[in-house]
């Protein structure tokens, strides 16, 4: 579930240095600590189950990437107050609710190496918890009286839900196209990144001139993030991912490395992938057989190049802003996304 970047924000002091991303983390360390405190405070209730589940969530893993981006964008625009801290916690609550609902839909038993909430407490309680967290997030967003911020968050949440619906309707389908894939991840992942980066333009004094650039920055970074997620499902160790390798395929999801692969392989090789999609398991086909196919065709390298291209697009949007420490940190963020291992 969620702890901050490099598992650092829950400890006193500034985050420990992480090669290649220290500027991204350190610059907003104090604000991230404050965001973490707000997140934990609001993920509680006098309802015993919410208290228990909220405590379990806050003790889990995670990187707090979206709040960090929001705080950096706020710093870039000259904001230094409590408002961006609230919105950072709101963004993380929305992301948390999304993960909870995703795990229910995917029948997932593990996330980041620990049992999922639905595995521990069942779908009925867990789906209601996700609903509660979504609503709590919107209630918090209203606390500063900025209706446009709430509208922006609602738009992003609606897009995420649309993406989930599109993905679920195509679950187990072997002919998912590249265009369909990007339409899904744009909604499921990129819109919340875009909201995180552009919400600071709605804090007084407003910066509507900066909004398109930060929105496009966040959207490009979100797509890069999802492409790297796809790669990690093939390349990371289970100890890094906290779940088995090739979990997406086992859950019936075709990701980009396989979508690019399928038109190039023989019918019998295509059948291997179709069998896993049908079985929702590696009972008749081994995971290694799928990995061998992907490595032989080089589609992982192609997806890596695409991710690097989206990272470059994100950086280009920052040229609108004058040089400063926050812009430098936002320029580092794509490198963190590209080189993460979980």
C-alpha cells in the first residue's frame, strides 16, 4: 500500500539519498513528511474496521510519487503553504482507493510483498473501504474552498474509472490493439499524474498560463510510469515487485510487450499466450516460455525506448518555466521513473 519514496518519509528527518533521484526527493522532504501526517490522520475513523485497515495501509510499501510531483509543481509556482500538503494527501488517498479496487477486480492476493486487503478481509468490506477513501479524499479537497480543484480531481477519477471499465471489458482478449492499450493507460494512470502536477496552478494566486505545460508533463510522465510497470512485470525479481513475475498476463491483461509481440510470432507461439489468458494460470504453459518469446523478439527493448520517449516529452514541457531547483527536480523525476525496480 503506501510509504513514501525510498521508504523514507515515515522516519524523522530528511529522506536518505537514493542514487539518481536525491534532488527529486530531498527538495520536498519536509512537505512530504507533512503530507504523510495528513494522509495518516485522515485514513482513520471510529469505525473499527476502517481504523484497522487504515493502519495496515499506512504500514505498507509505496513511493508517494504523485504527492511529491504535486509538491514540486507547487514549489515551481512559488507556493509555500498548507494547501499543497492537503492536496498531496488527497492525491495519495485517491491513488490508494484505486489500488484497493484494482486488487478486488484482479483477485490479487499480494501487493508489494504483503497480503492485499481483499485477501485479508474479503471483497465486501474492502470495496466499501475503497468507496470511503474516495469520498474522504473529496471531502478533504473541499476544505480549502477551491471548487476547481475538486472538479479537476473528479475528472481524473472519472477517467480512471473509465479506463478500468475499458480494461475489464477487454480482459482475456488476445487481439488488444496498441491504440486500445494507450487509450486505457491514458485514463487509468496518466490522468491522475496530470492532475497531481496541474492542481498547484489552481492555488491562489492562480497560474492558468502554467496549467497546460504541467498537465502535459504529468500526462507524459504517467504514461512513462505505466510503460515501466509493464516492463517490470517481465524483468524485475519477485522480491522487488512484491508479486509474481508475469502477474498481468496471469490476470488476463495483455500489456505492450506482448501486444507488440503477437503479430510477429508463429501460430503455435501465439497459442502459448492464448492458453495463459484462458487458464489464468501457468498450469499448461510456463512463465519461462513466455519470457523466452519476449526476449527473442526484442519487444522489451522497444517498450523501453517508448518509455524513454515519453520521459523526454515530459522534460520538454518544463522549458516553459525559468530555471530553478524545483524545475531541476522535476527534470530528474523521469529518470527515477525509468530506473525504478518496483
